[in-house]
C-alpha cells in the first residue's frame, strides 16, 4: 500500500523517499542484514 501512495506523490517527494530507502538499505547492509537491505533497495 505504501508503494501505491508513494507512486501518487509529486516527483520531489518520490526522490526524497528513494534517497531515504537507499540510506536505510545501506545501513541494513552495513549491519549485515542483507534481507532488509534488499527490501529497502527494491522500494
């Protein structure tokens, strides 16, 4: 559901969300939580 809501948002908000997902994915990867990192990167 979040992805659909995100899809409907303005472009700037999409870019900000993508940056947030990337940061979260990088943090999860650094903690060796590869499953969570993959989920973040897919968003």
